C-alpha cells in the first residue's frame, strides 16, 4: 500500500506542520545603520504552517504529503490543540477550518507536480504556488458554504472581511514562503539525489 519511505516522509511532514503552526516566518533585514550590530528582523505576519505543507509535498511526494495532512487534521480534531486557535471537534466552526481542509489536496497536488515536472527551481516554485492556490480555494469555498445559509448584506460584509483577513492579508507573506520552500526543496532534492 504505502512504502516505509512514504510513511517516514509523512511523519516528518506531520512534525513540520505541527511545529510550523507555532513558528512565525520572518526575514532578516538590512541594517540601516552599519555601526549598529543588531540585525532587524521583519515579520512576514504568517507562520511556517503553509510552508511545511508545501515542503513535504515537494520532498516527500503526493502520498506522504496527503497522509501527513490527514493525520494533522485528525490529531487536531480529536486529541491535541495543534491548530492555530486550539483544536477539538468544534474547530470545524472556525473560519480557518476550510483552509486546513485545503491542506490535504494542496499537499497532494504540490507533491504530484513536484515529481511530474522537471527537477528545476521554477518547477518547484510552480508546484508550491499551485498548492497555495488550492489552500486558498478550499478556504474561500468553505467560507462561502458557511455564509450561504443567510445571504444578506450583513453576511456578505462578514464574508468579505473574513476573506480579506484570511486570504488577501497573509498572501504576500505566503508568497515569500513559496519562494523559500522552492529553494529549500531544490537544494535538499539535489543533496538527497532525487
């Protein structure tokens, strides 16, 4: 069914996704005053969670990536507070749950594309970008489905504000993560010779 290597990559992906949920993504800036020894740190205003989903797809392939994200969802919905705002079965009512559901098809698609396309940096960046777009498509679809019961001006305003907060606002930081993950995956795949 699944090889031992795929299960190992799935475990690595699960650990990276859980760890990435609580690790803020940042960039080291250029000091404005060269005499100041401190290096400014610029926050991307996102965590490494999405980056971990894309990285495991780029390194472990479609099956390992999908398994890791299914396990992440199951752990978060049953046992541990591994999601950004906690966990448990009631998390399905959070506006971000649709994005978490999007991790599974995004990881699978990213992993499938990463191993179908030539092993080049731009191919990995493309597969990561497709994964990111899949996450946002699933998240926005979930938001629309949740708000579809009451289509009035209030619901539409809440939907617009929520979509802005969870899709447009983090998008620049997530695009930086797409680039970073593509470079990391490209280097690691060359080191690991696959």
